[in-house]
C-alpha cells in the first residue's frame, strides 16, 4: 500500500496509527497491524515526508480488512483518505482463494476497485514451486505499485 499526501496529512495519519515522529525516520520499519481489522502483520515504511508504504498480511480481503466499517477499529481507509486528502494505492494477492485486488482511493473516492481471479496452478506446480522464472516475475507483478 502506498499513501501519499502533504506533510501534515501524513503526520496526522501516523498519529492515527499511534506512531510518533521520534519512532519514524527514513527507512524505519514499525509494526502497525493492530490498527486494522483482521490484520495479522503490517509494517510501515517512511520513504519521505509525503509518502508512506505499508505491507503486511490480513485475513480475507482488502475490502473486508481496510475499507469496510468495523466496530473494533478506528481506521477506514476511504474515510481517512477523505479527511486527510490522501491518495492511497493498494494491491493485494490472496493465495488461498486465488484473487488479487487493486484499489486507488483519492480524497475519499474509490477511483479503482478491481478484483480479479488468477489460476494458482498457472504459476505453481504440484510441489508448490514456480513453474518458470517468467511466471514468478508475473506473479510478483500482481503487487507492484509504481
């Protein structure tokens, strides 16, 4: 996930995640998974004062864990995007049910909402190994964010 905004918006977003300025420097990695619904691990990377990267593992889907409203979490990325004028790009890959998601949320509006199935056995053989190096690159491309 890539989060872009002005310095103040990024700083406010970090405070929602309970990350202090002193904890985060360029290249810092901080565990923030408990801030999202059904998210087991999430790490935040600070690339500059206007861009954050988050990667991690959640149950089910991006829609369920990061966008839908839940009573036990205060972070909904659509609402946060609107309140803080953020652009949020998310890509995910769900291996068990073989689908990938791509979202672009800009100032509270979902611009891109794609969910596509993929064939696990196109990429992997019966032993769980990549069939060809080309396919490994194609599989990883499901998560690339420019």
